[in-house]
């Protein structure tokens, strides 16, 4: 076991005991009904949960970067997740679109690059060719 | 834009317009109250959302693999996520612990390796040294 676990600021554990048509939960947190994106049953899917995790992480990191640069917080984050492939060969594509209306495009791109490297969820995805981050002028 | 987006079976978009102390949501899906793991405010955090995404994905993939091998479904998935580091240098550690009580340890390890490569969320994390998958005899 990586010794860094011992110095963690926080550790949580998530489970799904029931399957894609079931429930994901955290012992000390919420229970989320889950369902495949390819049927009409109500429920969140792994794509949505991952997207919400990354959106929250990037938004929060951008807020910190704006604050460090004495800027008011204007960054907006939209995370798209696609489900592609076929049986036994599925993949996800993840694209984070970021708009920072309070600064010019060069400054926005610089802040986005910094957020991409600092947000822990973004770090975890950064080894994948299926993960992209795009700075946009408008959504 | 990667041309594979055009052939997607499903695309979703997640947002957080409010920050870590706020709400993450999916337009056609749920709204989740979010909060930092380091305070006492109620709310899910990016660690938990990522953990639930991976747990659901691995559980579902293992179920498919068991079915393909004409085995009844016994795989259990616990995903631990740790928040480590210090200001401006944070990271997450992710460890998926998998137990397959219905088969022996060698068979379990083989199925876990296959699930690790097939689950789309696992694929996205696989480039990170902070991501580990462990086959366990008991939790």
C-alpha cells in the first residue's frame, strides 16, 4: 500500500452492491439510484457521477486560482462525457469546457492549464487520450 | 474534436455553477449538494462522486464478465478515495478493492484484471500512478 494513504487529509469509501440497475452509496454520505444510460429507467449513471466529480473539482480549483490572482470568480465549467464503443469494448470520452468571462483568452488559457494540472480529478484523468480540456469563449 | 464523439451511444453534460460549497447537477438528471470534505457542512464531495462512478462501473463490468463465464454474480467492489497533499498541491489516491467469493483467488485475479481493462472509468484512471486495483479475499 502506497504510504501516502497514511497521511491523507480525508478518506472515503464508495460502494455499489447492486449493479448498474441499483444504488451507489457512501457509508457516511448519499445514496444514488443508478441505471444504464441506454434504457429509460430513472437513475444516475457512471458518466454523470464522473462528470459531476470533475466539474466540481475544476470549478473549485479555478476559484482558488482566480482568488490567488486577485480576480473575482467568473469561471464556468461544463463537463461532457460520452459513452462509445460496443459490447466488451466500451470507452468514455471526457471533455471539460471552461469559460472565464472575466479575463481575456490568453489569460483564460493560462488559468485553465493551471487548473488542469492542479485539480486532483483532472490529474487522475490526464494520462488518458480520452480526456480533453478546452478553453471556450462561449458555450 | 475527436471524431468518436459523433458515434457516441450516449452523451451527458455535468455542471457545477456554484463551487465546492454548492451543487453539481446534470441537466436531465440529479442535483447533488456538494461540500468540501474538510468541513462539517453536509454535501457530497468530488472524492465520493468519483468513487461512486468507479464502483458502479466496476461492479457492472464484473457482472458482465461473470455472466460471460457462466458464473453467478458474486463480485463485490469497495472503492477508497483519499485526499492528500497541501494547498495548491493536492492529489487523490484511488484504490478499488474487489472480492469475488464465488471463485478461487487465481480466477478472481484474472477476472479483476479483465474488469480493470474493460470498465471505462478504470480505463480513464489507468494512466495514473495514484490508481490501484486490489483483489482481496475479504474486506
